[in-house]
C-alpha cells in the first residue's frame, strides 16, 4: 500500500510539473503564431489594363509581311498576398486576371485580313517589397519581381489557337493607409509588366515584339 501511495504521489508531482511547463509553452507558441500572422496581408484591387502596340516582319507564303499588333485595353483584377518582416524586408505573390483581344493585321495568309484573338491573361508573379517611411499619413511601398503570364485563347473568340506562357517582369509603386480598424486598409498603386508579345505558337504571328502593360489600380487589403 505504501509503494502504491508513493507511486501515486510521484505521478501527481510529474503531472503538476508538466502542466506548469505546458502553460508557458502554449502561450509562447500562440504568441509566435500571432506575430507571424500579423505580418501577413491579403489585398484585392481593380486595375486598368493599358497595353502597348507593336509590329514585326513574318513570312507568309514565303513573302516577308509586316504584321501589326494592337492589343485592346480593359479592366482586370489583382490579388496580392504579402509577408512583411520589417519595413525593408518583405515578399509578395500576385495573381492577376484580365480578358482582352490581341488584334493582328494581317492575321494570316493572303488575301490580308484582320484577325483578333480574344484571350484570358493570367499573371503569376513573386516579388520583393519595401515600405519606406510614412509620408503625410500614407505608407508608401515599392516592389519588383518576376513570373509568368499565361495567355489562354477563349473557346469562342480565340481562333482555336493554343495556350502560351511568357516570362514576365514587373515593378510597382504605391501608397496604402490603414482605416479606423488596424486590420483593414486602402491601397492605390501603379504597376508595369514587361513581356514578349504572345504569338500562340503560330509562325505567321511571331513578330518577336517586347511589349508592356500599364496597370493603375485601387483596392483594399486585410491585415491579420
């Protein structure tokens, strides 16, 4: 009986020690998780899509032919996830979407015609972001990075052409401001993306023109 009592006492002491140690450990883990989450924010913006124009010479029926490209302008959307460790150390991932038409003239073999390729443009980029000191109660930021844009011709307006991805580089400058809540703010920015114009894997559209898209945008973000 004495041994059983002593064993029970030992187990009770061990349980109390574990409970005592577990409390601070759980609090420390919770604090660490909260700190990491506070560095995250998710932003959603509406952006204007102002695309460049260009031209190049291709071979159509063994004849050198100048093909002009005029890309329509439209509105799109941008989703950004950021992790900001400090004002000068931050990272972001971007997903952008827009639908516009790539207008090639002439489009194919003679007689010359005008053809448009309606396409869904999907941006997938990663970048580095910094937050310089606050100016006039607004927080400025600058970011730059790279990734890809996937051009996917639509089923009914895409001329039955193939999907194509292009390497993409970008920069962004803007300002943001927290509102009354410490978790909700507004963001305005200007972005520019650089890439090789798509040819949808067609020789008669391969003008090898390096172009860019200007994206002014405004939206909101949520900080955890």
